[in-house]
C-alpha cells in the first residue's frame, strides 16, 4: 500500500581543447560555459536559478519554475515547482528524472550509464511544490494529466538549453510518472526507461497480486510469513499495548487518518508481508520466527524489523506521502488483497485502502479511465520504452506490457523493489545497455 536556444558549440570546443592542455584553462572554460548556461536559464519565463553548486566538477543548478495550477486555465492560479539541472555539456544527452514524490537529490542510474546531464523534478503537490491558499486545498488538480503537463512545459523550456537526446526515467512511482508523461506528450522525450513501475490497469482485478503472494519464494517461507502475520492479529490483546507504547514514545498520532491505534495496528500488520518482499529477499526467509513458538517479544521485535510499517498522521497529510495516497485513491489504484489466511482475526474488512490513511479533506473517488488509457497506449503505440521489474517485488506483480515498437521489458531474477539493469543476466544486461545507448546516441 506504500509505501513518469543556440548550442554552445564554441564553449564545447574550448572545453575540449582545455581538457587536453589541462591547468587553469580547463577551469576557466568550465566557468565560462556555466555562466552561459545560467544566462539561458534565467531568460526562460517563469524560471529562477535559486543557487548553483559544484557536483563532481559540473554545475548543479537549483531551480524553481512557475506552473499553472490548472493547465486548462494557463492564466489562472500558479504554483512554484522545484527542479534541478546537473549540467555537463549541451551536446550530451539529458535524463529527466522524477521520483514521483519530492525532489530527488541523487543521480539516476541512467544518468551514470550514458554520462548525461540530469534534470530532476518534484511532483506537484509534494513538498513545497504545491499551490498556496485555497488552490492548495483543491486536490482535484493533483492528477496524472496535470503533472504530465508540468513536465511537458519544463522539458520544452529546458530543451532550449540542453540540445542532445532526452530520456525519461524513474523508479516505482517515478517510473509510473515517466510513463504517464510519455503517453500524454510522446514528442517530448526520445525514450523512457522505467524501473519497477506498477500498472494497476484494472483495479477490480487484483489476481496478479494474489498470484504473486501464492508463488513468491518457497512454500516454507510463504507459510511462515503468513503464520507470523496471522499470529500478530491473534495476539492483538498483548501486542497492541506494545504498539501503543512505541507510538507514544515516537509521538505518533492516528486521529486524522486511521482514527485509532487499533486500526493503525491492523493496517500495519496487513502491510507486513508486502513490505517483507518489497525490501527484503529470499535470503531473509530463515530469520522468520516460528509463529506458534515465538514469545510476544520475539514476534513483535522481528516484525518491527521486517515490514511492520507504521502509518501515522505526521507522514500522511499534505506534507508527507498523503498526495500519493490521494492519487492512488482517485487514479492509480491499489492492491485490494483478500488475505484469506487472516479470516476471523481482522476487525476492519475494508481497511486496506488508500482512503483509510488520508485526512478526510484529501479522500477521493476512484476512476480507472486514466490508467486503462495509459495501459492500452503503452501496449499499442508506445515507442522506445523499457520497463525493468524485480521477480520478487510485489509492486512488479502487475506490469506494463510494452509494444513491439522498439520497446522492451526485463525481469531481474530474485530482485525486490530495488531491481536494476545491473542485476540482469549478462546477455540481457548487454542487450538493455546497447539499446539505451542507441536511444541516447552515445557510444
């Protein structure tokens, strides 16, 4: 339940020559190139260069960009979206990277692979990239389409600076966001590489997730995990006080979202096996305790280290992951698991839904129109798209199916939600890397 201008040819030639000669010339050339890029950025309407730092010898520009709250009303209310540009050279490829949440501070694996510039963008309504006043409380503008339009405007603006190929990327919700951008504005990017991007195209059919939990790992491990999960609810009377004591010590509250500690405890237990596979591996299976023989302390302490994730008010409102759950509740969908092994020990049969962890003002009504449309488009019309999934990742259980238009899908054996191209078998890894480099037009 957790928790898409004129080329600086003269500067490029100068830098290349200085690199050969070494010394102060190289530093001077880099400084001149950085000044030129900054000037171009500052000429973009609505763009502000907040700061410039050095990252591995290249300038990292922290930016803000004024966006319409509603792209259907471009002269209406606006908000400021955060972004960064790590600039190396105007003739290198550029990677558009999004986490799908707040602004990512790292370097995408794709950026390293093709030695690219990198533009990182914060998703609307996350962190400070949110309208102020009444517009900030209007959650109807937090949609796939509006964010795709944000990224479209930003991409077109920065393409006046960065002239090489542009590739979109992200992992998990970031991979979804990159895919949605490609669907709505297929002319913006030259390719998309999405990692572990869930695709809940039919929210009424969660058979893919059910099948995953019946087949992942070994039967012994699955049975042991299910037994622990059930025992956590069987022993609710003795384990809930431990949960409540932890909540009090950590300052956790639940009144605005889940409502009570009992509901919060059950939600955390329901998420436990999912989280085990999302972040762990089959190598963790021997650590699973014998549910019947474990003491209360052993059961609870192991669970806290292996998937018992607390959903608290402090992390679920407007300044936390609440915007994600709003999107899940209205457009992205969720895994409504049956939990057949928990019959008779659940108190709240309709609890495992995104609206359960949202403040009342952020809750919404689901429509599958958007994700069904994206699913069809990717299957039939998407071009130069690559999807990388983890074999043992529950989020990878319902996947995008790429078209035959120079598009590909890979599954990393044994991998969890951190699946990467580096984990693929040698032949598939070489194939994927060659494809990406061809798309990026690099050697």
